[in-house]
């Protein structure tokens, strides 16, 4: 599943198409496409792993899920995979094998934009408050909670927990104050580093534990385990990451 930084890159790719009218819309997403024609694509907004195409009278929410993708100006996958295509005077965008929904513009006002770890208005104090309200939650689940850390995915989770020396099954209530602060800060810091590495096509070269077998610090074998309520893959070192 693409994480927040990858969605930022998608937004940047689509950005040149804003400010232009929709001339054609199609695809197998289950909503009427005809009303989109004639509307102007006003802006593209991202919230974690979600992208919103904001038009005059509506917004289209795109979530790439596990296997979604997109292309610009050329359809690169068969019609059965095409959820939505939007043609504008200056180009076209195509979205495949993903969740595409039409939402009212008012819906955008209900989103807690301060929860997006890559947003200019990211609010670490609010994140801390949300974490403290769920003391029994494991840190692996907390980092993947999109209401707290919108945009954080499994790669970021694993790398952040290694950086701060915390095992994924640690409970929020047991974390020292400094570790809680580090958790929040590194979720954002690593996301921006992820973005730059992704731009340079070197992201995997910087992974320290994600999908790895040996700890880069001590050389011990890493634990690979499904952790938390979400049962997502965790890679961690029992020696260099403490269980709280």
C-alpha cells in the first residue's frame, strides 16, 4: 500500500492538470461520471494515503489501497482495471484497481487535516493527546492509526520504531515521556526522508530493518512477526529495541 510520501509524489504529478475543465470522464467506479463534465479541477489535496480531486461542485476521493496505481496522459492498464479516467483540455489522468468515491465538498471540512504527518499544519500536540487517550494500544497499531498518524504505513512504522529503539508490541501507557515524544517526531521526520529517497529512487537502500534479516547495529538476527490488531509485518531487533 502506498504510504503518505508516495501520495505526495502522485499529487505533484497531477498538479499541472489543475485549473482546467473536465471534457470527459469514464471508468467502472460506482458513481455517475456525467456531472463531472464541464467542472473545473480546482485543486488536488492529500490526506495521508488519500487524494482528493476538488472540482466546482464535488470532490473525488482516491485511495490506492494495496495494488492501486495511476497514469497520466496514457491508459496503461485494461478497462477492467480502470476505476476512473478524467480528461481535461491539457491532459488526462487514469486510476486503476483502487477505491474511487464521489463526496460532497462539505466532507472536506470534516477531515482532521492536522493529523497528516506531512501537512504544514501537522499538530504533534494533538497526536500526543490522541495517543494518551488509548493507553493500552500497541505502538505498532498506534503508528498505523490513520486518525493519529495519517500517511504512516508499514515501512515507516518499522523504520521509526528501530530508530527510537522501541519494540512494536510496547504499550503506549508504558512508554517514557521522551520515547513518546520521539515516536511522534520521528513519524514526521522519517516521512520526509522517505519522500526525498523516493524522489531519488533510492528508498530501499536506506531501509535498516524493513524486510531485512540482520540488525545493522548489533548483527543479531531480526525478528519477523505479525504484530498488533492489524497483524501487519514487523521487523525488529530484540537487543536494540526495548519492550515497554
